[in-house]
């Protein structure tokens, strides 16, 4: 299993709500759809994380499965779901 750092996100143009379609890390040359990341987490083939730019603190990425909505990814640190992914720059 690989431990993979996410450093950038892609959101669709002209959206009123926060919605991430892809994540990646240009330094290591990868970019995946959120659907592929969810599948990888579910299959336990990779773990994903982000680092806070100010503190260097790690937040792991998990899958959220709301009712009547497609699964999506979100960061989790210190027992709390947070929005660290949304603070990352665009890919």
C-alpha cells in the first residue's frame, strides 16, 4: 500500500458549491479522479493525505458517503472532518 500526498485539486468551472473532481501531485506526476481515489481507499491499495502549509500537520483523506449523494473525499485530523482539500491550489 502506498501513502500518497495530495498537493492540488481540480474543481469544475462556474460551480456555486465546492465540488472537487480530481486531485493530484504534479511533483510526482499523478492526477486522479475523485472516483478513482474513493475506489483506491475502499480497496485499501493506497492511503491519501494532505499537509497543512502553515503547520506541516498531516490530515488523512477519507471517504464520506451521504445519503442520496455520490461518495466524496474529505480530510480527517484529530477526530474531526475538515476541509483541508479545498485550501489546496488548482492542479
